[in-house]
C-alpha cells in the first residue's frame, strides 16, 4: 500500500436520533443509532467496518464493552481491531481518533468506527450521576474521603482566581457563552436564555460553581468514522484531515504523574501546555491559524485553562476572552460553537465525542446557524483521569 492510501481521514460523523432526555433508549441502542448515522454519513455499511473503538457506559456496564457493542451492532467477525478505551470522556474521545489513525497508518484497519453513548440522565436515580462519577475516581486515597468531582474542579477554579485573578463573573460568562451558542443549535439539550446574573444566582454546587457552571447530565451518543484517504475519495463524501495529534501525561514536572487530584503539584499546570503545541507543530499550524477551539467544558474553569495552556492568551486572560466576547461566535476564536457539554449535551463518557461530530460539520461547512465562516483549522482538547491525561487533535479541511 502506498503512503497516500494509508493517510487517515474522518469521513463520517453521526449522533443518536435524539439527545437530552431520551428515556426510551438503552445505552446500546443509543450506540447503535449514533453508529448507524455515522456510517450513513460516510456511505458505508456495518460489514465494511474492520475496526471498532468504544468507551464504557457508567450505567450499562459490560466487562467487554467493545465486544458487546460489536455483537449488538452486527460487526463482521473479520474485524481486526475491537477495543475499549476507558480513559474518561475527554481523553477517550481524542484517543479514538488518534488510535484509529494509527491503526490505518499501520495497515491494520481500513475503516474504524469509534462510538460512545449512554443514557446517563434517564437510567440513573436522582443524584446517581454524581455518585457514578464519584465511584469512578481514585478509590484508595481520594474517593473514600468524599469529595465529588465538582468540588475537585472548584479547587482548581479557586486557585485560578487566587493566582491569576479570574472572577466569578468570568466563570459565569463561560456558561452564558455556551448557552448563547446552544440557543442557535436546535438539537441542544438546553435552549433557555441565560444571563450572568442568573448563573450567579443559581444553586451553589461547590464554591465558586453554581449549577449552570457545571456540565449537563444527558442521554445521547456520538460516533466518528476514520478511513483511508483513497477510500474516502471513492465514497464521494467530504472528509476532514487529521493534521496533528499529541498527548501529555501529568503536569510539567517530569518526576510525577497524576491520576488523582491529591497528587497534582500545580493545579494550573495542565498537560495541554505540552500537547497543544506538539499537535500544532505536527500539523504545521500556529495559534493564528486555528479558527475554532473545541474545549472540553466539564466545568466553567476548564475552557479558560485550555485557552491559556494552549497559548491563545496569556495566563490570567482566559476569563476575559469569555467576558468580552472573544470566545463567542463572531469573536476572535469561537469556543464550542455547538454549546459544549454545559448546554449542548453531556451523557457522561460520550460528552467529548460530540466535540468531534460538531467540528467535522464546521470544517465541512455544514454547521448551519452556528457555522464559523471560513473554518479551515480546528483544535480539539480534552483530559482524562483526574488532571492526568491531556490529548490534543488538530483537524483541517479536506475535500
């Protein structure tokens, strides 16, 4: 096979038929809907898939999840790669694309389907989502003492406010920006108007976070299809280039890595400061070339951290980007035009994969009311573990 034939591209994306509250679907049914939509988008059939990547379900646990999905969906037995990447919502989604691209470059697969879905909202009792996330954390040194995930990221926000001068109003501006984007997106889980004053007056979850500064709890699924450039051209569908990929583990201190917040030496020294420049260097682009930033927005502080760590602004300026509109549609660098996990959809582990389904639409010029004019290059960020694993992906327009 020639180098050109082994060049991986994204040729199809899809989401479950409905997102938000979908009480009549199982987790595997949502997986199948998203996978079917992505394959249809690529003009492919299930029996043409020879690689499958999935993530776990918080609710509908399968000890061999990727195999359970492959059987459920009818993937042929000749598939050469079927695996799960349980690295968390933000990390698994980026690594789906990285691993699929690697498998194609190595000649192990020609078409990889990456899919993640969950009925996170409908299948869990009230408070069950928080409990599920708590149980998924460090069980020996952290979870036993009771801090929930919002409290951990609240500590990050408090440190940023103390050290870099961000304000609660700027955190609220992140939530408002995501909601304004979502209100232009008819599929978004949350559509109601939102103001800074309403965010600040909302129920406190973990100081300084109010409820609307935290990501949603949703139902839904998303899927991405990666194939060779040659096959994408034969399918006649527009494809998106995978220009650069990089991962950083832990913070900048090479003596330590962190899978729990209690081991983090510097709450603001995130690995994106290493993975974003590396991915952009591989892609041959700079910060000024990036038209859209897809920032994993589990809490209002994280898009601020990504802007600063990736080098789009100086430390302490990330909050200002949201406060003065530079991160909004029509601004300097639109962040999460679909509304992010704070307003579009966040079904747990699938949350980060919706960033890829949306950014592919952006790069193909198919994002409708939230289209960024002339979008040619996008950076997708994410994290996994507990401030531990930081993938970045640069995507660009293809054909």
